[in-house]
C-alpha cells in the first residue's frame, strides 16, 4: 500500500506480523507504528527477528503473515556499503535511477551533504570504510525516502568513525525528516540517536520506550545511565560486563 493509505502522521503500520522458518517462529505478532519524522531503534539479541522485520518493511521478504503498510519511497542502508566496484562513486549513488542530468545533479548534492563532493569521480576501492558508508547514505538520500531503513550501518566501523557517522546521520535526518528504523545491537547507539527504542525478545516486543534523555545526550548523564540500565536488563545483559 502507499503513503496515501496511511494516517497523516504515520508512515508505517504493522499489525500482527508473523514470520516462520520451518517450525521456528522468528516474528510473533508484531504491532508497530512509526510516525513521519520519527527515529526508532530496534534492539534485540541475535536471532530475535530484528533484521527479518526490517526486510519485511523494505519489501525484501514478502513471505509473512499480518498487515503491513509502508510508503512507496523508502531506502535501505546495510552494514556493508554494497557499492559496485566497476562504477565510480557518482554512478553508485544514482544506480537504479533514470540516467538524467537532473538525477546526476541531485546525486552531487547528496554527496555534498555527506561531505564527499570531491569523491564523485573516484572508484569505490579508493574509499575508506567510513567514506564508503557515506556513499551508501547519499545513495539512500537521493531517493528522498519517507522511510529510511538502517540495518546495523555502523557495525563494521571503528569507534572514532562511528562517532562521526552518528553526528552526520542526526544532521541528515533533521534536514530530510524521514521516518527511520535503525536495527542495532548497540544500546548506547540506540539512546544517542533514537526518539524511541523497541526491544525484540524471541520475535515479540518486550519493551517500547520513548527516549527522554535531554540534549545533548551525554553518556555520563543520569538519564542516559538510567535508560541504559533498563535496556540492558531487558536484553538480559549485566551492565558490568559491557566493554
């Protein structure tokens, strides 16, 4: 269904989403709404169904039960940039779009937004990991998505690059205002970026909480620490073993 089928302030409606692989229930009746411009982080242990739900939202897996309504304009950024090594950066940003001058100009603007305007003509192999992931973000943004799906996009980056990518993502989301679903294993990342955090446990939602930590969201603040403890407890992880 298209965005016109949705309520004016809602871009995603999921009702009773259920997915099985053989006898293994991966998603067990999920009910989720995501509002326009809302940033939702999805946490859970490995195998809890996070990426499976994201794939359903992105139309990458249509084999599920339940009702799902999403906007037509959406984009996905994966953990790996998935750039075409035989195409230059600008062409990677426009891949799948009409080969028009207007589209190429939009791609140049998107590269500028991720601070890679000077990399338009280079080959992907010359990019660092962070630069390659920024190209993937530009490729998503040039599609002007109403829904941006992020599947652990910073998981392969070093700590310093990851901090920079967090700041860039926040700025881009403020500018473009898509609804965002971020799949992550990183509790701190979820608190730093999201308006709301959902925890999946064995394919079902065990916690759905708004992030009320005041800006700037500092890891050593009392509110940050309180929410962090709550999320870790929901995930069944003792805080003292976190590195």
